[in-house]
C-alpha cells in the first residue's frame, strides 16, 4: 500500500515542495541582501565576520542544507551521512577551511535534543575543523535557533569549543590581479516570505508534511542532474549579484546547485578562475557572479558543495559508490 501511495503522491508532493517551499519577494530579497552586506562591511561582528584571504594559499569547502534529523524515516540527511563524513575527512586532511552555510540541523521537524543526540558523529567531524581554527558556521531558516547564543551554548557545549559563533553572513575579501574581490556568503533565505522564520510554513511542515513524509518516506530532494540557473529564488539572487562589481554571491537554501550563474556548460570541469570575476567584463550577457552550494540531502545519498582553492572556484559533487 505504501509503495502505491508513494507512486501516486510523490509527484504531487515534489511539485508542492517546489511551489510552496520557497516564495521569494524580489524587493525583499534585494533589500535584505543589501542590508546584510552593508552591516557586514560597516559593523563586522554584529551579524557576521569579514576575513581577509589569500586564495593562492587558503582553501575553503562550502556545504549547506544538511537538514540533520533524528534518523527516523523522515530524516533527509540519514542516507547521506556516510558520504558527508568521507567528504569532511578528505577536506580536513587536505587543509581546507569549512564554511557551513546553514540549515545544517532540521529544527522545523525535530527538537534540538533529538537532532544533536542522533548526529554526534557528524558534528564531531565538523568540530575537528574548529579545533584547527578552520570552521565557520552560519544559520538558515530551518536552524534559525542558532542565532541565539544561549541555545548554541546549551546544545553544542559537549561537542564544540565555546564560544561557537554562528553568523548570518560571511565576507571573504582579497585582491586578485590588482582588483578587489569579495565573496559574500549567506544562507539565502533572506526575503523568502514562506521560509524566513514564517510561523505558518513552520506549522505546515511540523503538522502536515512531517507525518506524510514519515509514512511515505518521501525525500523531494532529487539528485542533481544539471546545474542550470533555475528557480525564482536563484534567479533573484543572480539578478542582485550581477549588479555588484567585484563580488561573488554564494548561497544555499534552494537545494539547487548553481555554478557561475548557470553557465555550467561553458566552464569545463566546473572550474572558474577567480581572476575572471575580479575584473569588469561588460561584454558578457551573463556574469559569473552567483553560485549555490546545493545540498547534502539528495535522495540518492549524493552531496554537492563549492570549493575555493588554488585561485579557482569549483562546484563539486560527492557520490556514493
């Protein structure tokens, strides 16, 4: 019976997830991104951090949207954990710094207590980066509770060293070929009227979606088969970033990996030389200014992320073999 119902209802819930899960307002998205950027630039430390970086020496891996749960049938991350642990072990061994870009813990469907208790292994793997002074954690709409320092201290005290800062935004600043370049990182839910800590959508997830997902074992995060610029929110993020000189915007939230504003096919091996972004090029119709890390909860166990290393930015996918 479950298989029959899944066959019937999965397309419907996949459509509803795409339709209702993100309802961005263009004006609000633009305003929110601009205000956060201004706050980071003028008052670093209040809502985020500014790091001066040498991209020829420092390496970063960016993952987002794990949605760690309690290992029940509605947990979107449980099947991806072995892949995620393998990826973290690789990046830690190779000297990468880790930027966790939010929605790391799924706190719309589960309590902090059950999520933390069931994900100690993954969290301790993340904590190894903190021990190397190489860990930066951001919050999203599904783990907005980490905006509260008291909650962070309460739930992470046995895993991470305190204090554990959790940011809304992060700026990486550098100079490439005499041109300034800023990499602006935030979860990406800003301006999303259905997801930005909206009480109604939170109730729908907890009381309607969660029971159905548990029974039918639905994960609407289909594997990444292309990296085009799709989805209203991704397009708005690109429109905002394309008007900024010498800036790259990297977000998560949509679970849709995007490379170089969707110009994936024009960049072999998913690699873009950062020097091409730092200067101006008015001849390009599409500017490579927007990237999305995708998610760590695809239903086939794969995860996607963004690497910055050796002067390049790279969209990567880790696959379970």
